[in-house]
C-alpha cells in the first residue's frame, strides 16, 4: 500500500486525523457488532457520564513497520487485559479481549497508509478508549458506553529524542495508596496536568512523584514508569500498588534478564537510594525509554553518572534491544509481536 505523503522524520508526538476509526456501543446490557467509521467526531448528551463524572479508561500501544516490511503491533494482549482491569475498577462493562484484539488489527489495517515506513523513527500510535455515554446526574455508573479506537502517526514523545531529561520532585501527589493509580483512567492524568504545566514553566521536562502515604518512595511520572540501574549493573523498577503496570517496563525487565543476562528486580525504592543509582530512565509506550540526567528536589540536585549528553550504557542496550524486537531486527519472545 502506498504511504501518505508525510515528512515522517519530522513528526512530533501529536494528533492528526487519519482515515478510519473503530466504534462499538454498549446498550441494554450488550455490545453491538461495532465497526469502522470515517467520522472522527463524537456526539453525546450534555449529561453523559464521562462529562459529569470522568468515567473513562484508555490504552496506548504502537504499530510498526518491521525491517522486512510487515506491519506489527507490540503485545496488544496485555493492553486488552489492562483495559479489562481498568473498566472493572470504574464499574464499566468489559470489552472482550478477543474483540479488542481484532478491532485493533482491523483499525490498523484500514489505516495502513498511515503506518510510518521502517527506519523513520516514527510509529502509528493506537489509542483504544471507552467512556460512559448515557446521561447521569446522580453519582452512579452510566448505563450506556462507547468503545473506540483512533490511530495517529507519531514521532518521539519527548522533544530531542533520547537527550537526557531534567526532572523535579513534585509537591503534588499523583495517586492515593488505595485509589486508581494502578489503572489507566483519564482521571489520573487530569490529576497530573497542573503539576506538569508547572514543571514545564520552571524549566523541567517531567515530575517525579513520590508515594502519597509517606513521600519517601519513588512512584512514577505523570505518564511513565521509572527504571534505574544500580552501580553494580542491576536493573531496578519501583514496586507500588498505586502505579500503572507498564507493559513497556515489564518487557524491559524481561529483556534485561533474558537477552542481556542482567539481574533485574521490582521493589520499593526509597528516594534516598536515587542519588546512588548509576542510570535512570522513564519507560512507557510513548517514549519506550528516555534517559534522565538530573533530578532536583527542593535545593538538592542529583546528577547521574551518564550525565546530560547521552543515554547510559545499560539503558542504551535495553532501548536498542527492545526497539530491535519491535522492529523485527531481533527475534521476539513468543506472542510479543502480532502481525496485522
């Protein structure tokens, strides 16, 4: 299929309308057949549950063109499972996993001209989402819902690509210990907007959130998990019930252990340990892994040995190996790559 006439290498991480999107509706206790539409607009009642009480969940994944020209999606089964968990937590109907996977493939196939060519550094971002569509004025779940998938071609999430980032320890809390931090709900991201705007105004790329209960343990940023490398080469990621179970983070831990032969662990990380780490990165679907060079904490500055000019050596190996798997240059574990 002939690709769209786009300067793929200049794409940022932004939205542009593509040709097709998927829509399914939940009414009278069941999902309809669903299907593709060319209409990018949504019309709903002014009192819809999503507008009144933020009843919405979403996912994020990417489609890539591999080195041998195939169009593939990375581990969509885990996105389907995570969205099921998110929906249950917000008292929303589950969109069945098999239907989710088929809808993703159908939407990507219909928009294959928008999948960036191999070697451009760009990808097709896939955003499945669901929201309460029927009117709700009392505080309760909606009775009707809409599930949709949109896609859009994107470049790097952070401007400057893999240039190390500067973070600040936020004065705000991202999620409560027994709240909704472990699911991918829109309300979690709304909570982080003021904090990220404030951080940008102060010259920082992102925030580091500490646990809301004691403010002593590392949690995550507004949109990515942390990954650290200790001075003895161990890969460590924070463990908490109030952070999102990142698919990219889980994949990087597997890569560290099974491809690079590194020791890797998920555990609580006291902020006091951060100054002794050799490398730090932010990992997630949008960024894959972006290095962190500096963290400021109210007058205290932590500079990682990898510095502000390049990605640390182990972080770089993790990045190159995972992107190599995604792009078909390195053999993937069974089930990780789904051909469209």
